[in-house]
């Protein structure tokens, strides 16, 4: 008898309070949402929280001949963060990754971020930072990116949503932990080390 | 240069709101709606007219839902130019706003969740006698406009003591308000500089330095959007909570202050963390002069999740100039004297948030500041006063050395009882709407605002 495989409509993953700080994996249905618990945000449904908290993977084709702009952008970000370490603070970030790759002669851009909040919440703030600090060049090199994005955050959000490829599986060694908690734990550890050093006197 | 003579006074003027009435109406047909508007227009004053009539004792404002603009006969192309959130209306945005469970639109008591809610007339009056006079005048207008139906109305009443504005919980109100560039208002110390008019009034540059969208020049210039909220305050439950968490009246006052971020006198905990200072609370130039990033980063004075810190995170958020809002409104329902058991009657605040973009300003504040459980990485908390705490499973953390106080199962002190999105046209636009479909433009009733 043939086995009928059913897609997981309801998550079997353990809830955050059971696995916080420990290993867990979540399988995500096709489309990126759990139909039984789709939360509505200001700009549409919010992609679900996973052990990595929130994030996106944006994949878009770049305008031909603009590769050099991406490498310049990388240097801009490097310098910007070195000069102002909390430059991207508003995004509630863990990590960001940028990559370029080729498919059949076309170059594509991948931008993957892990956040502690869903991206829609602070999009206008992000747009404001990008446009006010001159970090805006990279998106403008993507095909289909709205030219009026600085005055039209909704168009920016639409582009992000249309080019987001939701995960179908996410795993974390330490689940549902915020960047603030990680940094706080390191501060405590360093603080205790200082106390112990002082106890040697 | 602001066109004061074309801007409805509510946007720029804070009139006394000791009493008054909000009237929610439905137009049976376009002509009846326009006749009602033509009639009421005579009493609607501009910011310029209000400035020159200090002896007045009543103030009228008129605004429309998107369905109301359509009911008046605004063409489809113009209607389609309004932003999605306004077109959908507040009830349709319930989940975004935290209006779920007991806050959900199906439980609203005033019919503001209805699709045939078309307009609101806002009356603020100095006393009951003047309110009565205006109500009679409006009743007479209704008899002349068959087809216009009052869906509901809400009588406003200040709560004692009357010499300063406060809510039923006793918190001083009207403490901080943005100042608009081009007006004569001077910001209080600590409130930042004046903001570009386009943050609140359509047709002017805003804080983005970018082109600003405007649905339709003739209709929206000098207009704005208003989010209406009718918020019941559960005074008995609030007092029980204070008694449960504070043995002495001093301890109870401190708990009340920790929820708000200010003592009930208005004095901020940043400036007087241990003991109330009513004189400071009443001095608006001192009561706003503080920040958080350096002065109180961990929330030992003002808890990170307190109402004041959520609604205005000051220097712990970015882009603040694009999130500010103008608040107008009043209390309603009977005063519940201290020591008296809750009588079960509804009492609360019925307020308007005025802003140029509902999604960027009002909805952001509701969605992110008031109802994001993880605001400031707090986890499992919402605004203790206006957040949706009806699940009964949320927390409230009060930072304190050596160990914070964590209240588990914070009760809901408020419930949303009604709400709607309105468009607040300028005076010229009101005249345009009143005479849509009419060829006799000369018949436009002259308003005090237009003649000022």
C-alpha cells in the first residue's frame, strides 16, 4: 500500500518556553507560514518565529554590470560599523550575510538576516537609516527595486516580501535567545572574571 | 507657511474638554449627508478662527470614514488614492492593533465597527448648558436632514478634581505634545524641537525630506487622519491591583507610578524615583526634561515596559520624529470615588490620535510600542495600561536591585469599546464635500472659519 505523505500543517515543534537556550529544529510548511497561527502585521502576514527568532533570505537578480557596486557597498558597511558600532542597532540583528552567485550567466544577490523581531516592525526605521547614512546603494542595483523607496517604505517592503524565500527548516543550537541575552551573558561572564581577578589581591 | 484659516481647529488647538459629545452618523443617501454637512459647517471653525474667539465655549469638528466619503459622492478614482489602512478602517485592522479577544470589534458597543459608519461630529464644550444648547441645535439639524441617522453618541465628562486633566485612574494627562513648525507654540524642555507640519497635516513637507504622497489635492490639503479609540478603564480592578501589590498608600502610589513611568501627579520617575513631587508634575517645562539612554538605561526608575517609555522611548529609539502623534480627547462615564466598590458602569477615555500616516504613526505605536510582547526584549509583556493584557498570562517586570520584581498574570486594566479611522478635511475641502454634485456653488454656506 502506498504511503500518503502529509505536509505538516500544524507545527509539532516544542514551544519556545520548553526549548529556550537549547537545541531545537522546526519544519516549516511550504509558503513559509503555519496556517493555524498566521499573525497579521501592519504590512501583511508575519513570517513565523522559529528557534532563530526571525529572519529573511532575499534573492534577487542584479542589474548587469553593477557587481563593483556591491564590493564598494561592503567596504562602506565595514567602515560605517567601525565608526559607529551601533549603526544597525535598530534592526535587532544577530547576523547578516551577503553573497553574489551566478545562474546561467546572470548574477544574483542573496541577503540573509537573522533578527530578534520581524522585519516589518522596524522597516521604516531601517529605510531611514539606509537613506540617511548613504548605505543605500546595494538595493538600487537590484532589478525591480522601487526607485521611490526612500519616500515609499511600503514599496520597499513589497520588494522584500516578493523576493524573500522562506525557510522550510530552521535549527538553532541555542533556541529563541535574543542578541541582547547573548551580549548580557557575555557581560556577566566578563564581569565575574573581573571580580575573580580582584579577589586575587 | 501654515494655512491656519483652512485647518480644522482640533489639529492645532487644545480647547477645554470639560464636557462634550461625540456623535457617530450614517448617511442614508448622498444628498442627506451633504445637507447635514452644510448645516453643521457653520459651526466648524478653523485654527485661525478659534484663535480669534477666546470667549467661545463650544468647539465642533467634523470628520469622515472612507465609506463616508464614498457616501457623500466622492468619485472612485479619488477614493482609491487614500491609503489602504484608511480604506479598510480600524475594525478591519483589529489584529494589527491588538484588538483581539475582549478588545475585538465584535464586542464594540457604539456601532463604530459598522461599515455604514460615515461621519463623526465632535463637540467639546465648557459646560453642560452649552453642550445642551449645541445638542438641541444638532437635533434640529437632524430633523431637517431625513436620511441621516445617529448610530450612537457618547457624552463626555471630566472627572474631579477639575483643575487639571486626568483619567479615571488618576493619572495626569496632557503632559507632552509635539509642537508643529510654523505655529507659535514653544516645545517644553526635553520635548525636542518643533516638527515639520507634514507629520500631522497633509500638503506640507514632513520630517523625511522626501516627496510626500497626498491622495487628492482639493480634498486632502490641510487635512489629516484621526484614529478614534474608546477605551474603558476598569477602575475597580486597577485599585484592587494596587492594594494587592502595595501595603501602604505610599507603596500603592509607587506601583501605580511604575506602571505609567510617572507618579499620578505627572512627575516622571526619572526625575523623582523615590518620592512624588506634585509641583514638578504640574510644571510641564520640567516634567518632560529627561532622557533614558544614559539616565536610566536599565529601567531602575522608569521600567522599560512602562506606558510612558513605550509611547515615547525618547533617545532609546531612532526615527522618533516620524512616530509622533497629536492627541485630543476627554474622559467619559461617572467618576468612581476612592474607596467605593466598582459599580460596573462603563467609564474611560475617548480619544483621537491625529497624524499624517495611520500606518507609520498610530498603527506603529499600537503594534510595536503597545502590543509587541518583545519590546525592548522584555518577552511576554505588553503596555500595562493600553496593551492587550486580556490573556491574563502576561508579565510586568519592575527592575530593582538586587532582584527585579516580576508580576505574573498582569490583569487588563482597559478594554477597547469602540474605534474608527476618520479623515479630517480642511475647511475648503469640507465646503467641496458639502456641495459635491451641486451646480449652485454660490449656495455654499459661509463658515466662520472661511470668513475669519
